[in-house]
């Protein structure tokens, strides 16, 4: 999905896109054997951060997405392929 395509989406489509990213993060996290609170701690975020990202309640920034990928030792491209 291109940046401009995201902004052309309706609200429901945006919610779905955020939930899909969250599901991919959850899959990568569980493959590493981490609990949500452990990922949050490793990122230096509040305890429920990973839960909110994985549920699509947070519009995660590109920078934060890269931090998640680095913490999970996965490239952004590989994360998006999950």
C-alpha cells in the first residue's frame, strides 16, 4: 500500500489496515516467544502498548514500526510479508 493510498481510504479501510499490521506484529512477537508486556518493556513503552498496537487501536508511526522490527529482529519487508 502506498502512502497516498492510505489517505484515500475510508475510515473502515484504515481500521482494517491498522488491524492487519497489528496481527503481523503479534505473529512475529509470538514466533519470538514474547508476551505483549515483554515487547512493550523492550521498546521502553507503557505496559499495554503492544496490546494497543496489535489490536489496531494505535496508528503506529513509521519510526515506531521500525523500532518494533528491530526489537523483533525482523525486517520491515519480512514483517509485512507475514
